[in-house]
């Protein structure tokens, strides 16, 4: 039974360790959703926002601690080298002893104080404010990671197109050289094919270097370790289905996280206005103390006798005149509220402009995507026909080169249009407030 128990504990520890490692790691190939989810957890900017939440919670608890009774203890031990003397009725009287010691316990309780009252009434709003800041940062990171992901995909597709183009040129080079050896054509055809092959290989190398830089940028946005390898995957058919959205939607700025942040700010500003108005009210607190007093001229006998005293009191404090500072603070708080209203109007205008620009860009990219998709189909068909005609001796090699160039251009343009369209869709969703965290 002891061995079974130890074995069970070991299995459980291994299970929990494996589960924890799965939360902090990614599969061999990462799709877009996994990349975004990973960045939401590991991106340092997001982690800083979460740390800010913890700092705010700690500060709130620190401010609210003033509502609790405050208990203090103070100890004092004093030796007087010269005791103060007073003349009373022509007699010299020492006011004190050579040695004194005191221990004091004090208790105080705030009954009304505007600072503590403000902290108590605004604690939920302050927490909400930092949480909304975290949500806004998550939205920004999610949008940035999505665009960087699409950018990496576009570069990968360009490399694949370059590889396909190189393979086609190599086949054409082989055909052109065979025809030259047979005396059907001169050497210019396979020389042109060689030039085209060199250009295609140079372009492939350029795209590979750019891809490396884009991967590093994506990893930095995700908070992914620099030394770890990152591979991405995608479903091209699914992505082509996801490019469409409802273009008849209208912007509603109240769906944006920025509007909710301004609402929270308005609530805090209203509380701040009340706080400044409370400055005309007095502060009230209860306090008390119990003192142990020891007095003796002989240090060795100092603690033989105690002369205690104690008290309880209510303290009321009211400021009568502060040079009109309270009225000025109230005016400033009212103007801050007015400025918040203007911020809401400004946000509404900015959201409308942002949405209009994002939707126009999306529609433009959509039209471009549909046209280039058709061009890709036509270019592929043209290339296949001309390639067959060249092998049959009907077309010249120059026409083969032109059809290869058209096909490569159509492929690159198509994939660029696809990923630009997906990126512009992200901008529209962000403008509509549909990206929520």
C-alpha cells in the first residue's frame, strides 16, 4: 500500500507538471488563434498591465486600511542630567525626576474623513479602470499579432511561388537546351532561361531573408522566446472563406473599449467632484490612550512604581478659510468633467473616421482580391497552353518567358491581396469594437 501511495503521488505530480508545461508551450505548428492566445498570456506588455492591476489592488487595500482601528505602541526611557526647576512661593522645586520611562498604547478610529470615503466609494471603479486598460492592450496586441501572422504567411507564399517558378524555369531551360542541341533553336533561348533562373533564385533568397525578419517580429509581439523555433500553419480554403464580412454595418462608438474607459473616467471624475465638495465638511475621529508612567531618581528603582493615566476623546477638525482653494478645486473638477464630455464627442468622430477608412480599405482590397483571383486562373491557363505550344514548335521561347512572368506576378499579387484583405478585415473589426478581451 505504501508503494502504491507513493506511485500515485508521483503520477499526480507528473500530470500537473505536464499540464503546466502545456500552458507555457505551443505545438509544433501554430495557427493564428494559438498565436493570439499565446501572446495574450506571454506578451510582456500584457504582463505589465496585469502587474498594474495587482499594484492598484494593493494601493486600494492600503487606502481602505484607514477605516480600521489604528493601534499603536510607544516606549520611552529618558535620563535627565539637569531637571528643570521652578520657583514656587520663593521655594525652588524640581519639576520631574532624574529618570523617567513611559509606555503608551493608543487607539484611534476614523469616523468621517473625505480621503478614506473617496477610496471606499471609488474602489470598484478604479479596479475597473485598470482592467479596461488591460483589455485595451490585449485588443491592440491581438490585432498586431494577426497582421504580423498574415505578413509572415504572405512571405511564405512568395517563397513557395519562387520555388515553383524556379522549377518551371529549370524545366524550360532543359527543354530549350535540348532544342538547341537538336538544332531547332539557337542558344539565346536557353541563355534567357538561365538569366530567368538566376533572377528567380536571387528573389527567393531575398524573400527568405525578409521572412526571417518577419518571424522575429511576430515572435516579439507574441512574447515568444528568441531562441525557440516558431512554425505556423493555416488552412488556405478556410482563410478564403473568412475574408468576407457584412459591409452594410455601421459604426457604434459605444462598443469600443475606449468609450467604456471614458465612462469609467467620468464616474471617477464625478467622485472627485464630490470629494472636493466634501472639503467644506469637518473630519471626525475617535481616539484614546493608556499610559504607563515610571518616575524615580534612582535608576534601579525606576520601575517599582507606576503612575498611569488614560483618556478617550473625539476630535473634530474644520478648516474655516483656505484662501479660496476649495472653490478653485471644485471649479477644476467641474472643468475636468466637461473635458470628459468633449473626449466622448472626439472619440465618436474619430471612430466614425476610422471605421470609414477601414471599410473603404476593405472594400478596395476585396475588389482587388476578386480581380487578382481571376487573373491567377487565367495566367495559369495561358502558361499551360503556351508551354505546350512551345514544345510543339508553335510558340517562341520569348512567349514562354512572358507567360511565366505573368503567372509568377499573378500568384504573388493574389496572395498579397488575400493577406492584405484579411489584415484590412482586422481593422474593420477593431473599428467596430468586435475584438473583445
